[in-house]
């Protein structure tokens, strides 16, 4: 099927919490839209979110996505499981090409692709995330490990600031750097009073991650936070003129629109706080802005709608 048969009001690239929220809002404005989802939302990694508004008992990331997809279905948001590989700009529309060979056109694009975390190079990483032994976001869940023995793993220079943030939650913070770092970084760590273990191997026993160095010493942790950076799908829109900041995040205005009119960005791909609550709010702002920017879509009288459906 070729999606160019119909030009939609908006195409949402990414089916995580931000993308699904944008789709829900747009359809509730009676706008034609579609969510194109590669199925790789960062939210799927969350074993249990306890800071997501409205879920006092917590909610698993996959369950949250299921509920949001169900909500999108109640207003008829089409969700296409595919990966966008190219976005091209025309005079007043955008053309989206997918890996599956589909081509869709729309008057607006919402980039909600999030980011892809670079994970430690161990085969047990997914299992460790599922059991809370390995964590990726201290803002999300450090409260749950208050006063625990916490390891912070990654390049020395990068993990230092994360360890400082985690000191709000526990006095037992240990750096597990993948390199020796420079003298300034080492000096700062000593000044803060952080324990630093030499580069070594991490192992997982099904419950805890342990650090083992070349001298045979071993130390186990209640949980380990890993910080190796992340990548994004920004290359889909940067060639069109969308700007990035120094962190390679997409720059947007107060309406979530990028430097290219008609292209909006929401969620983790945008500079700021990478949180579900923030992403959902950004998506609502973007959807409202798109609705206001598009030509009016006055509702036809019920009788006329009935004649149109029977024609």
C-alpha cells in the first residue's frame, strides 16, 4: 500500500509515551494522523516506574505502552509498525519513507523517536535491567535505592557528575570507571570522598552485579547505574535544516517546533529532562500547536456526515 494516496495532517515518528500522546491529542482534534513505530521505545526497558503520575503502585514500562496504545485505539489513531528511514520536504508537505517500503505524506511531522541507550557490553544486560540490578536513570528510580550500595559504571569523566547526583540518595556510592581518567577527574573524586575501583570486569549472578579487577578482588552492589551515552534518529531531520545543540539534541521553540516549519520534536530527542511526564507534556504542546497552525477543520452537521459515509 502506498500512503501517498492521502496526505495526512500529521505523521508521528515514534510510538513511545510522547508519540502516542501526540497521536491521541491530534485525533481528539479530529485531525488525520498516523503513528509510525519501530517498537523500540526506551520505556520498554522500565521494570517498574514509580514516578509516573497516576500510578501510585508503579507500572511496568511495557504495560504503560499497552495502555497508551489502547487509549490511542479508542479515538482511532492508526499505528504502523515500521521504521522511518527517510524524511523529505516538499513545498507544503513532508514525505516519509519506511524500511518496509511504505511512503506517507503529511503536512506536519512530530519527531518522537527518543534516544537509544548505549549499554555495557555484557550478554546479561537485559536480564540485569529487568531485575533492577542495572539501572539507567537516577531521576526515574534512585529514590527506590535510597541508602543502598550503588555502583556507577562508565567512562570516568562522564560518571562523576552522575555519582554526585546519586549522593542525594545514598552515602555508599562507588565509581566503576572503564578507564583511569585524568588527574583532575581523580582529584575531584577524592575531594568528594567517592570510592573508586580500578577498571575491571562486571559479572551478574541473577540478582546482583559484582565488580572484579585483575587482582582477584570482588565487590557486589545492590544496584549499578550505567552511563555510556546514547544515540538518536536526529539524522532523519538535520539535513532538512533542523538544528541541534552541543549535546546533539534537537532544538525547539516553546511550541516544540524545530527550525523547520512543520517539523516538531518531543521527548528524549529534545534537550531537557528525559522523563515520561515531560515527554507527554511536550507532546500535548506540539499537538495543540499543529492543530492551531493547520487550516481550520469545522465539523460538518451530523446529517451531512451521514450522507458522506453512505456515498
